[in-house]
């Protein structure tokens, strides 16, 4: 049975002196299980707020309307089946606790014993961190941004979640590391049938990995479909702008390659 995540009329509002500002406005989606869904849009369009609404981790005092269902159940009852990769790992990890202790916190929630660190080491090695012993004994500031991002992926996937939300995990990292992280997320999806929601502003980054793309603008869904649909049949002006930006990047990339080839033949 394919498990779907269903968002029924989700709105999220913040109380301001001049009234309520809705960062997410009446979003209705059905996201299939075991698929890679990208939610894209510019900064401030409501992507991260929508991710928080799905996991029911919004700040107190925020107005939330609608329901989020997973396989027919309200997500509040099954949050232990979900994982999240936050946008900035250096801010999400506790700076005064070692990595091993913080990974064990996650296992403790699920009452999983790992006193010899064998499972934690396995999780780290799965995502390319071969010096697992050193990583577990390190504090966050002693590791690179790419390593911290892999650690967050390891923590988020340690219990093989049915749904994983990745909130711009490839922002502010180099292209090679970005490529590797996307490959690792694909590996998770394919090997554990994990549904992945990938929040991003970069259409180019997710063009080769997303089964489905949802475009947000001013908190509302303005386009949806697979990459080819978005590329050739987008209806919203904002989506068309994203497509043109990607096309411009690809044109420049091709020009650079051609320039190198010409130099090589000179």
C-alpha cells in the first residue's frame, strides 16, 4: 500500500500589529509515499513554514488551519515516523555536546541501545564519514560544514523514517558536496522507500532528482508537476522566471565548456 501525505487547506498565519500575515495560504497537496517531491520558491515564499506545519513544529502563538494526514492519520500521532534535515546544521547542533551524544539522543527517543556506538558508526559511514570514531568524539565546531550536513542526514535517517523533510540542505555548500548529498538522499529514497520533501529555491539543483515539483509563491501553490511539465508547461509567471534562470545557468555552463574546448584545440 502506497502511503500518501495529504495536506488539507493548510494555512499558517503570524500575528502582526496590523493584522494576521499568512505565510502559507490554503495549500492543498497529496504527496505520494516513496517519492522525491521538491517544494521550490524564492526566499520568504513560505517553503520552510510549510515544512514546519507538516511536522507540527511551528512556534507557539502561530495560527494554523487545516489538517495534515499521513496514511489517513493525523501526523501529530505518528511524528516518530518522520525525520527532518534542518537548513543550517551548525545552528541545529548543540555546540557544547559531542556528536556521539547528540546522535544517541535520537536513539534514546526510540529506546534503542547502542552503548558500543556500532549503529552510530554505521550511520556515519553510510554517508561517507569513514573516520566515524573521531566524528563521534568531536564537537560541531571541529568539523566542516559538509561533514555537519552529513551528520544531520545520518541523525535524521537513523530510524529509517517513512517521511524525510530536507529544508534547503544544499544551501551555502560547494557544488561537489551538493551533488553528493543529493545522491545520498536518492539512495535513502530508493533503498528504504522513504518519501522525501526537499525544500529549495534552486530549480537547477533538484532538476535531476525530483519525481515531482511544487512551486510556491506568496504562500500559495502556483504550479505543480514533474520536471518536464514545469520546464515546458509552467503557467505562473514566477515559475517561468525560475525556468529561465535555470536555462541561463545551463547556457553559461555550456559556453564555459565550449571555451575550454576551443582553448584546448588552439
